C-alpha cells in the first residue's frame, strides 16, 4: 500500500504495547488525540531534567529554554510551510481560536458578517458566535446530509460584501470529509474577507502548505499528530502584526510573542519538535526506500514525503474498513463511501448500528481492547443536522498510520459478532 515500514513505525510508539483482557490494544481513537513516540517522551524528560526554566534569563537552563522554544517554532513552520515568526503556540486550538476571535472582534462593526459551517468542530463555530455580542451577524453553511459534504452553492450564497471572515475546517473530525479549502479561500478573497482554517483533524493525514492554500489563519493541535497536548496557529505575518491581541503590559510586543499569553508549556514544545522530527525521519526513510538521497533533502521536503506516504497508506486502510462496514446488517454509514471519492476524505468514519446505542458499541469494543469514540466529538452542529444528537450521536473510528490492516479486520470481525448476537 506504500513504502512505509510498519514494523519500524509501530516500534516508535510505546503505547501500542498496551493490552486489554489479554488482547493487544487497538488505538482507533486518533481523532481525539494520537499516541506519542518514544522520542517525544524522551524530549519532554530531557527538557524537565536539563532545561526547566522560564525564558530570557541570564543562566544556562533559561538559555536552553529559549533555544527549545525557537526550535519548536521552526519545526512547526517546516510542517506547515510558513515562517517561524508566523507560528503561535497555546494551550489548545480552542483557546487560540477564542483568543483570535476576541482580537478580531475589535475591528468589527455592527452588521459585519462571519461565515461558519455545520460540518465543523464547535471550536471553529462558537468562538465566532461570541462576536454576536459586538453586533456581528453569523451565517451558517449547510451540508449535503447524504454524504456529509459542504453545500458549496450555499457557501457561495452566504458570502457577500458584508463578510469579514470565513471559518472552515480542512477536514471533518466526525466523518472525515476533506473540504475544498482553496475554493473557499477564493470565494472569501473576492469580497475581501479573511479565512480561518481548522486543520486539527487533517494535519495527521496529509501534507499542508499554507502558502498554497492562501488562507490567512490555520489552526492545528500537535497532540493530534503524535505530539503532546497543546495548540498551534499559523497567521500571516501582516495580520499577526496588525491585529491587537489581549496581553499583559510587560509582555513583548513582537510577533509571535505578543500572541502567546503567559508562560508557555516549554516541555510540550520540546515534544512538538520531536514529533515533527519523527515525521521527517519517516520521510527520509521513505525517500531512501525509493532511491532518493535523503541527506540532500530539507526537513520540509522530508515532511512532505512522509505526509504523502501516510496519505497513500491510510487510503488502503480506509478502503478495507468502509467496504467491510457497508456489509454489516443494520449499519448506517455517515459520509463519503464511494471508493472513487476517497481522495475527499480522511480515514475517519462514523456510523450507527440498529438496535445498539453508540455508547454500548464503544463499550463492547473497549472490552476487547478496541478503542473508538462515541457521541458528537464536539461536532455538535453536524450531529444535530444529521438528527442523531438526541440519540447518542455516532460511533467514530479514526485510523492513523500506525494502525494496521490486521487491526481493521479485528474491528470488522468484532462488529460482525455483535450484530449476529443482536439478531
């Protein structure tokens, strides 16, 4: 399915050795947060042991902290395709989005409009709705319930000369749909509106180039791509320097520091760099396997190679998973299901099975060491639109590149057993 070395990959993640009731644990909970590599764990331990200090001090551990912070900015810049000064770190994507929306609200006039979608995680919905307090009008783009894709005609109709910002997800964290972000950016640009892209769910599954996308802001969560819990935000330099963040008076007024309120999670930043370096190392291994001279490639090049190979590998997994799910009696599948359209989705699927609540399915699988999510996963507007919110939401299975075809088969067998028992 790809040139990925699964034995080497899985050996990097200590958590994959976990067992439940004597069976190997299967981590299909990736959209809620992936596992981390031993390199990430070591980087955090190394920071806490040898560099645990606040910033800009006239002593060794503080200087090490300054270096680690700078390295984290460079690592994220390489992953996203931007400059290090255009990367802002924070506790999580939700907090960063609230912070940005509050600052953006300073520029709004009553009647100015913001466009959001029904497909998004609520972290890219509610922070913009709070600006209704300043007189902003929030417009919501609908979806096609048959395949859980954005209604692009409705999107075009919602954007007008009053639109100031368009908030859209790169991919749905609930059903895996990859949105046509470039088309959305183009629509927003025609009326002079800014674009905010939530790439939290997409980031572990494919390459990102913010310059190519043309977006003004893009948010992601490193803990969704094998790093510790924290958030990261790309912002075009011109906007990060023009907008006025809320900050304490002694804080630096330079970008990106003016956006990073308070003392940051330095050990997590060390872990972010280690996670990016893991992906780059993976890319170099792919390059070598394909006959390229990996030593002559930049980290950015190796990251693009890794994420492209990951996307190819995960495509094979999702083809088998969806084909198997569609054979299960009583299963309702949400999202894109046609193989010819799998380029428009990530390896994340959601479903319901007649006669079983999502929670009871998740509990049944959990006892067998198969970890899946149930509920709405904060994609509240979507579960409400699909009519499943009042009935427990959906079961979500989220694959990443450390998952295997054998694990997919084990899930399908478990679900088949469940449905046979229910008849």
